[in-house]
């Protein structure tokens, strides 16, 4: 296959899906649903109302090992690629042609962000194309730091927890800054299947997935041998925590 034919194919694919693509720059204009929080005059939380739990965090407030855990679990070339895993797209196309289904799409973090903000989860090759082109647009409009923060604020972790800060509170009763490496790896492991890897309801599955994430973190030199051992030895202990109201209504 020549460079010219590949280029022609990409141009043709873009021409096909471009008319239906939303503007990537509008991603920050899409409001994320957060609960209504009622505070006392002195700033203490009285009540939280809403179906979804979410606390928005900026990139500067994300502990480095939290970011590392999600990159290790989801997209270890996140800071290097332009938003698209070309091999993953070709693999998805081959799977669709050969089996009628997409079993593994190789979606990058940016592609997942594009899908969750703008698209559906339909296993269609046209959706994968739109996802890829949107991811490329997002990478041109936003920094990597902005993208990972948008991703970690958006994703669903189960138990009504949307965003990693809410997940830390729901599963550990802690602020995001207070969770440790083992807990960060557990949360990163939840994303592929929030029900199957739920650390409260399926601790064995969560432990298996956490081991994978920690192994990837170690292989990528995100953590050293001592940190890896300490995190592996840390019990997969979790329970559901409600809203930490500071006053009774």
C-alpha cells in the first residue's frame, strides 16, 4: 500500500464523517452535571442533592501518581501520541470485517474523551472514525494537561461516582490528595468495567485489575520497586461512603 493510497483513504474517510463532526473546541462549554450542595453561612456542608456525585478538579490538583496510574492503565503513550492510535484503528476495522464486532479498539485517552463527550458506544467502524478525527481535533485545541483533567472529571466509576475525585470520596471517604498509590491504581482499574471491577462488590476482580495497573506503573518506571511492593501488599479494602455532611439540616 503506497503513501498516496493511504493518504487518499484518510482524506476520503474524513470527507465521509466530517459533516457530522461536532466542534472539538466546544468540549469545555459542555456542562458536567454536579450535585446541588447546600452550605451554612460559615461554609460548612449541610446537604448534597443529585443523582450523580462529582467534584471537579484542575490538573494542578491531581497527584502525579494518580495521573500516572490512569496513563499506565489506559494509554501509556498519552504524552507522546497526537491523540490517535493508528494500529488500534486498523485492528478495530479488521475485527469488524472478520467477526462483525469490535472487541478491542485501542482507544487512547483522548479518543475516550471524544466518545464520552460527543458520541455513543456503538460498535460501528464509522463511530471509531469519528472518534479518531475528533481526538485529533481535541489534541490541536487543548494541552495534554487539559485533556487528562477533562477525562478524569468526566469518567464514570460506578456507585453514582463521576470523576476521580468523587470516586476517591465514594470508595475511600478521602479527598483525592489523600489516597495512596494502591488506591489510585484500584480506581484506575475500575474504568473498563465499573461493575466488574467494583472494589466494594467485587474485591477479587478489583485486586486482579489493580495488580495489572501496578505492574504497568512499575514497568513504565512511574513507581520504584519499594513503592510497587508496598502497593501490592496494601489490602484491597473499600466501603461505600456517603456525603460527608458537616452539619445536620
